[in-house]
C-alpha cells in the first residue's frame, strides 16, 4: 500500500463538473505486454443505453500524485462538456463517472474493476504513473476493455487494450538527451522516483548515453512521495564537482523538496541544468518558479505553443476554471484523447462494440493544441517534440522543437532486448510485439 502524504499548499484546485457533464465522485480507500493475452474472464458488456454514454475517469484526487492528476481530470471534463454542448456522441450525452485512485496502485485496479463491472462504462480515461497503469493493465486485458492513457511514459509496452496519447521515449526522453549532449554537457546524474517509469527511463538513457558518447556518473532513487532528498544532492555534488546535467524523473510532490534543496545547496541551472520529464506548468506553479527558473523540461506541448488551437484551448480552460489556472502537456493529451475516442466511436457507429471502436481509432487525426496528431497502428500518437526553459512567469520558453510530428516507437531501439521490435494492432499477425525484418 502506498503511503499517503499531506499536500497542504500543493493541492491544485478541486473542480466539480458543470453544465452538461454528469459527474459522480467517489473516494477510494504489471507486467510488460507483448500481445493481448487470452481472456480468463467473460468480456465486460459496456452499455450506452438511454440518452447517455457512460465513460470512466480514473485518476488520483488524493495522495502524492494529486498535485498532477487533478488538473488532468479538469481537462477531461472540459472536453466532455464541450462535446456534450455540441450534441454529444452519436446523439447521446457523455456521462462521466469519476473515481479516485488515491495514489495507490491496488486502489486503481479496484476502481477500474468497479467502473467496468458495476458502472458498465464503455471506456476509461485514466492513470498517470506507470505503476498505476501496470496495476490496471491485467484487468483491461482480461476483460478486453479499453483505457486511454494521457501521460508520457517509458515505453516497452504496446497493449491492444490501451491507447497512449502521451509521448513514447523517442518523443521525449531520447531527443532531450540528444539536446543536452549538444548544448549542456556530457556527464549526467540520473534522479528518479523508485518505480517502473524512472527505472526503465534511466535504462534507456544509460544505453543512449553509451551509444552517443555521454557518461552516466551517478543514479539514485527515492520512494514515490518521499521528501528526504539531501543524500541525493550530496551524491550529485560529489559526482559532478564542477557541474553537469541532472536528468530528473521524480514524480509528484517529491519535486518540491528536491528543487528547494537543490537551490539551497547552490546547485543552480547555470552549472547544474536539470531536464525534467514530469514537471510542467502546473508543477512549476506548485513548487515555485523561484526554484525552477532556468531549468528545462521535455514535452510535446507547452501553454506557450503559438497555434490557434492552443490559444482556444487555453482560453476555454481559463474561462471554465479561472484565469489564474495554467495548462500543460498531460492536460492537453487528456483533453485530445476524449476527442479522439469520440471520433473513433462516430466512425465505428457504436460505443458498445469495443473491437469496432478500436479499429476505427487507428489512423484518426486531430488538430490538437500541440499541432496535428495522428493515432498510429501501434496505439500511440505521432507528435511534435519540444523542450522548454522555465521563465520568470512560470511558463516555458520553447528552446527546441522538431517542427513536424515524430512517429512513436514503443519498443526502444537503444535497449538490446527490444532493438528491432515494433507493434502493429492493425495486423493480428504482428500485434503487440513483432520483429521488423532488416
């Protein structure tokens, strides 16, 4: 059971659904996938009866991850409200049933089963950490159900039952490492929360650094939600006495303690630039811009992206939740995945037949705030890659972008065990993991 941590000033606004969104709030107390396993349970029977289509929202509204996940729920509710206001899906309103994963992985799985078996939702939008996704994955596969997952992750997975709308490693981690090697230094100290995403991400980074002439000088972890960071900072100073790159995959409010103490120890971004993959605008606001100014983050979307769709998204979010609110990459990925699901349902002509919806989702495009995205046959999105530097106002100055969308590569090509493998759910003979012919 994951220990729960008080969030006090780090809690980011609780929202209630309004307008045409139906919200039921309940407070709750893996393994890598190569193909869809044979079902051990009877397939769930979702229903879209009456005038509504039930969907599930499953995120941490309490615990250490609430600092990040509450705002993702806000973005999902905004998309649902907009869709309902425009006539709904197949002429029906979306009814969102929200559950709290409570930053506890068994609770996530318990709530996923409840949404599928009792509430009969047709899909679930949910999870943030890879630990929560891994916890619910067997349930979605055994019940042959559908999860839309909005956050960048470590890859090394490609499930028939999940659509991944955040970045794969080649759309965030790998390009950020290349950028750092060219612009900030060759020596890296890797810092992360102690669970699957940071450890797998760091395996990828170490292999990439070795291939590209960089050097890993240190690697350390703290428990998710932990705040005892002094030992890690001491190790950074010892391993990088003259400065170097800090690659940060800490998640949740551990980042608060880390960046405050990093600055307190005199390790500023001039000599010790950090690259974060789980800190965005919302977290900068919670931690304090004075501790993060000059540091970097790698994402596919920042609030400062200058597109008409981004401006519309920002304006709509602020109108609903308040001018002081900010938007970020996971929120944008959560917002657009609701629209991609809607388009797939409308193309399939049904919300209940999940096989039809899955196939209809392949190839869907959407003019997203980040730019045009395409849902590839491997259930991941083609996305633009961006790197931002935290500026005085807490937003990001975009210092690098790929201009065009980068196709996702779920199975990492730097890691020996997965080099040469790919995923294609449009072809049953290929499925979740197959070897590409050279």
